[in-house]
């Protein structure tokens, strides 16, 4: 598992919009690559997007996926919230986080709901023959993860529970990171001259 911090760098609403759009692109790319991707996002101060999020990437190829995103991201677009605003370049950052220390506390069985369904997407023809994929939902928070990498529903259920546990821990960690010095350093070290990826326009297309 690779963990990434996606941050607006404490930038304005446009940067938080870029964070939300980047997370959506990451989800689509991960699904296409057959990777698991779980997102714990900070609370949204408004309708525009979270200031930061922790993304956990699972599966073979997670390292390459993470490296393709790590660094500053540039979104070039007219401000969607401030008409006639002159600025058009909005930066956000993606930084790799160290592995979480220690074991995450177990979840109460009554707090988790499992849903089995027929898997789709990458994985080969056998993936769609049975309802082997599992969605685990943490009822108190609504957070959910999907595990579909195994043909066995039992193994997918175990993986989904493990990932859900880690996702909830990431959510708690995100709240702590917001007030720690190291987190502020990550928020502030956006490199605005050499973006790792560029996007443009309201549709957040690759530039």
C-alpha cells in the first residue's frame, strides 16, 4: 500500500476544486489499471472541495501509479468562483506519506455492512462469473471501500475490512496532520515552476 497526501497548499477555493477534480481522475486511472484506491478527505468548508485528502493505493503497480502523481499539479483555467479574476494557474501538491505506524484499532463488527456484487473492470473473464466483489461500508461514517482483486468472496471480504480499517485511520490522521508542523511543511512546499502533471479547462483535461 502506498499513501499519498493530496493538498491544496492552504490555497483558495479554486485549489480545493482542483483537489476534488484530481481525486476523481486518480480514481478513474486506478480503476483502469486494476488498482484499489481509497480516499479519506478532510471536511469541506463549502461546496468547492476538500483542502486535503489521504489516498491509499493498493495492488501491483501502486508504486508506479503513485510516482506518476507525486509532485505539484497545475490546473490552468478561469476561476469558476470569481468572475473576471485575472489568475488562471492553480497549484496543488501530491506527497507520499510514510507507512502508518502500528496496527489500526479493529472495527466493531456491528459498524460494518458488507455487500457482495458481480465484479467488473480489469481482472479477466473469470472476475464476472460470480458475485465475488465486496463493498464494505462503515455505517457510522458512510465511508466505503470495494475489493475485487480475488475470485474468492471470502478473500475480498477480508481485504475490504482491512482497507476500511486503514481508511478510517487515515481520516483520523488527516485531522491530526492539519495542525502538525510537518503537515504545514507539506502544505507549503508546493513547487510552482515544475509541475508533475498539467490540466486545463473546466473539464480538467490533461494539458
